[in-house]
C-alpha cells in the first residue's frame, strides 16, 4: 500500500501544468501510476466527477479517490 508521501509524489508528478490541481486526464494517469491502488477503475469517472470542483481535484480529493478505488 502506498504511503501519503508516495501518493503526493505521484500527484505532483502528474500535475502536468503545475497548477496544484489535477484534471480528469491527469488524475486518471496518476491513479494508474499508483498501480495496485487502482483496484476498481470502472468507477473512476463517477468518483472523479463526484469529488471534482470545476472539473479538477486537489490533493485531498485525490487521496479520497485513491482510497475509493483501492
């Protein structure tokens, strides 16, 4: 299981435009990079849409997303 530090590293590495939030595509790529944490990718889009504000998520939402799919 990934630590918070591991999740933060992946989050920051996939924030392509370095604006502090992840778009759908960035979050999907980051979650895939977490590997075994992406247990239920079929619910990713619904979970992302529920957690996102204006089509982006911050780190706290990404942690929730990782836990929801883990």
